[in-house]
């Protein structure tokens, strides 16, 4: 029987644990604070930021939302980040990507104080992740590690195939799974648009993590029996309903579920974990900055 991995349920458990940590911080006079910065009119970006702010409220993190006109200069955005870096009530800073074309994304990521970098994208945090001493891990790959652990999927000695090599999902996922620890120790193959024989790589996999951003790229015929399938993809495709679109993953669920031993749905799989791990990073950042020892 294939296990459908319930990301909402696992994320709720993590949020309950984090609520206890927030109470401990509060006993020390600390309220963790997360600043989100949006510089876009994109409706999906607005939705993501709102979801993150709502999740903060749920567990007692103080959310502060900043909106900048998409025409604003990069200097203004950088100035805003500088002010947030200096603000002792702000423990985490998240600039919602993408930023407009006239703003260099990497410059912005590097302006954020690495201790407040709750996305885990600053080069200092990337370096620490690669060397096996992570400070703040990127939320989506960290969430996937926690999903695997909560589902009882052993990664040690397993062949993991990641489809996608982005800086936010594929590469950090590769680095986390290959680490010498109890959530790693996997043998990792990272695929991308120039990979030959993708199907052959899939068939050798015990664990497939699909993060290509291509609707239903992977179907059941490409998978071996008993593969664990984690679908990161969130793709809007046209639909004949009021909204005019529906969300599908990078995996064709109906055929993949026949082969998989466990699989995440879209929505309700990886997405809620990404938000839970953002809250986790904010609480962790607050505990590090305020020198409060909490069990995370
Ligand atoms: P990017 O577009 O940055 O990266 C996509 C990667 O997939 C690239 O490395 C690309 O290769 C590779 N790729 C594209 N087409 C193929 C193909 N046909 N075969 C093999 N590899 C391919 O995407 P992201 O990493 O930002 O996101 C991936 C997906 O995950 C998206 O659908 C996104 O919406 C979703 N997402 C979901 C999150 C969640 O919380 N659920 C969080 C973050 C992302 P190349 O490098 O050669 O171009």
C-alpha cells in the first residue's frame, strides 16, 4: 500500500513544537520577529508572503511586512534591508523572490545579515551547509529531510536522484543528503536539463526528488517499484474552472502512485513544510541572536 505523505500533518506537528520554543523565548523576554519584504505585483508572490505572515501569527512570531513599489531603486531596497539588519526586534529577514529585473538578486541576498538569513541563501550560510556545519538551512530542502524522517524513510546508503539544480532547491538538497549524518549518507545524483537518460537515472533511484518546474515531467513508467517520490514542483496549468488554472506537480501523481512506496501530493506535500521550516529558522535565529538555549 503506497503511503501518501501528509505534509500538512507533519508541518502542524513541527509548528506545535515551535510554539513551545516561542514560549521559552517569551519567558526570556524575547518575541521572535520575521520581516518579509515584497517588491513585486505578482499575485503568486503576494499569496506566498501572506501565507508566511499568517503562519507566523499562528505560533506567536511577530510578523512585519514591508512592501516596496516594483519601480523602486535597488539602493532603496538595500537601505531597507540595512535598517532591518540593525533592528534588534527583527531576527529573520525574507525578501520574496523574484525581485524586478533592475535589481540584482544575488546582491540583495548578500546584503542580509547571515544571522538573519532565514532563507539560508547567503553565501556564508551556503558555505556552512556545504562543509557540513549548517547555521540556517534553506527551507524547502530542510523540510524535505524532515518529511523523509517523519515518514521513516532511511536515507543512509540509498540512491537519491534529484531533478533540478537550482540554488534554492536542487543544490542544497544534494548537499544535505550527502552529509555524513543520520539525515544524509545517501548517494546523490543531481539531474538537470542537460542530463542524458533521465529515465535510466530514475529507475536506479530509491528516492526521487523532483524540482524541475515542469508539469508532470516524471510519470510512473520512469520509476522502479517502491521508490519514495518527493514532488517539489508547483506549476499552474490551465483548467476549465472559475480560477482558470490548477496546480500540478512535476510528477504525474496517478501513475507514480502505482509504483511508489511513498509519495507527496501537490498541494499538501512539500509546500507546508517549506513554511514550517521558515518558522523554524526564525525561531532558531532568535535563539542564536538572543543567546537563549532552546531545544531545536
Ligand atoms: P528553477 O527553474 O530555478 O530550476 C529548475 C531546475 O530543473 C533547473 O536546474 C533545470 O535545469 C531543471 N530542469 C528543467 N527542465 C528539466 C528537464 N526537462 N529535465 C531535467 N531537469 C530539468 O526552479 P526551482 O528550483 O526554483 O523550483 C522548481 C519547482 O519547485 C518549481 O515548480 C517551483 O515552483 C517549485 N518550488 C516549490 C516549493 C515548495 O515549497 N513547494 C519551493 C520552491 C520551489 P537547468 O539548470 O539545466 O536549467
